[in-house]
C-alpha cells in the first residue's frame, strides 16, 4: 500500500457525484458518491454482475452515465466535449481486462503508439520514453517481442507500460489479475505497489481476487447488485474483520451462500 504521499497535502484525484449508470432504461448503479485520493490504490469490488467494470468505464469516459458527474483532477469528464475532453482523456491511462495489446506490433511499438498520436516527439524520443516505461515494469529485455511470444502476466505488465505512455497521474486497471496463476498475480501486485510507492501513481482497479485486494488496496468500495449501490467502503482487512453487514462479511471471508451449499 502507498506511503509515498504521506508528507504531502492530501488532494483528490477523482470525485464521483450522484452517479447513476446503466444501459437504456436498465439502471445498474444509482446515486454513487465517493472520492479517490491522489496516490492511493483504490479497488472496486463486488459479486458477479454488480456493475464493477461498467462503473470503471463510466469513470474514464468510455460510457456516458445516466446522471451525475465524474471529476478527474477537478475536470468534469462527463460534461467535457471536444478539445477539453481530449485533454482530460490524455491525463490518465487505461489497462483493459485482456490487456488489449496489438498483436501485430512488438512491445516497444505498442507503447509508442499513443505517443505518435498525441505528442510531437521524434521517433528516437518516443523509443527512449517507451523503453523507460517497459523498464518500469521489468520488460525492457523484451521490447522486440510480439505479444504472442510472452506470457499472460508479461502481457498485463506490457499493457500497464502502454497505459503509462503519456505520463498520466492516474491508471485505471480492469481485472489485472484475471486469468493469472497465484505467483504471477503476486508479481503483478508487486509491480503495482512499486509504481504507487516510487512514482506516486493513483490506481483505480476492478478486482475480485481477495489475495490481491488485501495485498495492494488502500481503500475499497463494495458494490451490490441488489442494492444497486455501494454497501461498504474502507480498508479491506478492516471490513473483513469488523463489518456487521452479512453480505460484506460473506464476501471478504469467502463464505458459501446458502443457495450454493
């Protein structure tokens, strides 16, 4: 968990105000209010179908909410249009669940892709910066490898390197540990912790992997499908040990439901 910013004034990276999300007339989550502190690792969790990934995609502007606002470093991404929206969109990076690397490009070219579109850097400058990003996730020796030539865990780390391409302060990660074995997942957790501690990144992560959540999360919010909202917020270990809500207690202690028993 992050301790890099303990001597700095606390600031807010993301503010979510009265957010309601869904598809058409179907409401998934309603009247959400929460904030993400700069430099923390913030995890969104909950049972299957509760809207975790949909919420994440509303936070970084891929989906438009039904109502409410999302402020990224004070800028309202839900209301912004044109050049203003583009500026906000380049202030953060995104890693999708499957990594979403371009299979026809090597790792170096995957990282430089967004630099080519959004910067005026020369090719040599872009390559230098991309190598720095790959080095941060331990993949510099693999810059010429294609995604198909590396492991699933390495693909996830390469996707994080690409998410850092434009030097954002905030990184959104959707199920980074999905499909990974426990050892590889723990290595990825260490990468996230190192980036948070050493470089001060703010992470917003969707996850249901309890071992990972306990290892990295400063703050979690737990979503519930039935409640269509947040039913718990705070330190995950404290919620595990002290929550009186049976839904929260069941989730964090991996207790089988009566229906499944």
